[in-house]
C-alpha cells in the first residue's frame, strides 16, 4: 500500500518590496490598490524608461548589521532580510527545529550581474591586488541561498533556481517537492532580485522590453490594457516558510495556506517571445491543477504573470482559456505587477506572498491602470479595485524568457 503524499503548508512570510520592508507592508499596498512605482532615480537618465519600483526604506546595516551588510550585494541583503522575517513569522526562531531537515531554495535571475561594470571599474583602477577579496563570492547567483542557510543554521538541501522571471516560483515548487519526497521537513523558499543599476536596466532597454510610455510613473504598468508597451522594472525579495503539515501541527504553528500543486513546462519555442497560442503555458496550468487534485471549476482566483508586455498578456489569456475552459470567464484574474512592476526572479515569490494573503483574508487585489482593455484580453481582471470574495483555491502563474513556465496551486486551509 502506498503511503499518502506528504502535504506542504505555508507557515511564514517575509518580503522587501517598493511598498516597504515586511510582508504586511506589501499586502497593505496591493490590498488598497496603490501603486509603488515611482520616477526612476538610479543614475540612468539616458535610458528610455522613466519608471521603476524602487526599494527606498531599506537600511541594510540596520536590518543585518554593518559587518554583514558590507559583505553582501543588495540581492543577498533583500533575501536575508526576507528570510529572517519569514522565519520569525513562522515561530521557528523560538521553536526547536532540526536545521539538518530544513532546505534553503532561493530563485534569482541575475545575481550580482547588474553590478558587473562597477566591479570591473574597480579592477581597472586598482588591479587585482586592490580588489575586494570577496568580489567573487558577493556576485555569484547562489550567494543569497548560501547566506540564508549560514545565518539561520540550515543544514538541509540547498538550491539556487535561475529560470529568469519564473525563478521565485520554481524555487517554491522545488522546495515543495523536497518536502514531499521526505528530504526536508521545512524549507525557506522564495526569490530575490536587485537589478536597478544602469547596466542591468540597459540590458532590457536594448531588448525594447521596458515601458517607455510618456505618462505618470504610477500609470506605466498597465497589464491587459491596449496601451501597454513593456514592463516596469522592479527590485525586491520575498521568502516563504514551507512546512510538512504534520510537522507544523506538532508545533502548533499557524497555517496560512497549503501548496497543493506544482508544475513546470517549456514552450520550446523562442528565446524571447512566448508561444503565442499559449499551449505550453496551458499545459503547465493543467499539470499544476492535476497535481493538486483540483478541477478547473474549483479555481477562484488567478494571480497572473501579467507583465504589461504586448505578447505575454495575450498569450497568458489564451493559456487560461485553454486550461480552464468554460470556467475561465468566471475566474477573477489580477496582476500585482500593475502596482509593483516586474521584479524578474523575485516576482513569483512576491506574488506568492500576495496570493497567500488573498486566500487568508478573502480579498482579491486589483489590476490597476486597466482603462482601455485589449480586446484579446477579455477575462475578469478585477479592474474596479480590490474585491472581497470567498476564496478557496488560487493559481499562481509565472511565464519566463525562453518559455520557462511555472505554476503553483495554493489552497486555503481551515474554515
């Protein structure tokens, strides 16, 4: 007789976003339908984009200590601050837990790559003898996961997920599978990104991927709207504590939601553009629902990838119609990126925090700036503002460059 599959629940949340430090600040901002996008002020005046979601009220020395902060680049600082908050929120800072049974899984799309030119300038000015000896270990993409593991004494499996814009969602999915397989009882999983440097922004500006619309910054991100012309760049991080359900019950931890289903697929189509018919993304959604044992008719809310790019929003709409069939028209769909912009590898983790909070509170965050709907995007995008609704099952989508698709199904636990 096959043993029942180990169930995975969410018991802690942490975030650093343009709304401020903390998951509560993030949820308060999106629940109220406010924009955290402001005028870009990172020394990139020659770029065609003018708006960004910038983390402003984050003092790494205060959050992490001066010595630790100096040893880390911002993407690792954001991850570590978020991880500590999630750890505290889950009550694990006060409960005895075997660190050897705790996994660390962190997604990011760029690591220290956006800081590359500054590091090269230092080498040119001082030569190798004058370089910071920690230059390499600061910039590697896996440093964020390393630092979370070291700081919290987590000796279980450790993994860095790099899947472009799906990295954070992939990380949560991988951590869920580790717990299901019995390789860990607890995991800290999420994503982080700090790429708002002139070099980091220039790479996407050269791709013509960023919004260049002449409008107030807070209106630049408009998913599913006919005026959309590219995404708004954003930085930040979010981490979730995932836990085997019985482990959480034994320590009487508050359970926020269940990670009921995970899936990933590849478009196998194009390095930059999504498969326009949405078939591979639809298969990812269907596989996640199948993994969760959830029918399309049971989905109450979709936290969309919704980047505000011309191709992605249409492809995702088609994918939802294919995967959900006749139920697609009645499901509430919204894009948090309308308020935050796109945090690349951190986006799926930040949006997962929002999805869990939406299930907990029965409030669907809106898609703001949706004033001129694209006829090809004809679902219910919650454009009128936050909507109170009884929620049981929510789907989180992330569809990345190169056709890397990842989906999660979250389920409300309890009454």
